[in-house]
C-alpha cells in the first residue's frame, strides 16, 4: 500500500493495516490453540470411556490426532501468510 492509502485506511478505521493484520493473525493462532485443546480433551475423554470397557480403538485415536494436526496446520498457514 502506498503512504496515501495507509493514511486513508488509518483515518477511516482508526488502526494501521499492520496492526489489523497482526490482530487477525493473533486471533487465528488463538483459535488454533482452542481447537487443539478441544480435540485433545475429546480424545482423552474418549480414551477414558474406552478404558472402562477394556477396548481402545487405535484407528479412532489416530484419526482424531490426524484431524487435529490438519486443522491446526491450515489455521496457522492462514494466519501467517504474508
């Protein structure tokens, strides 16, 4: 952006484009952490319920961990694109 565009954006919105971008990246990183915690808590709850019955399904555990890693990776890639 040119300096005139940055000045127009700042006067209209009250924040600089860099601060807006940093805020969005912070929000996406926070959401990635929340999503990761949600999946881990669900996985631990699932393991506890399966441990009571004596049968732990490894495929279910792997699929949940794969889903967690894919979603977190996509959110972080979106957050830190230039």
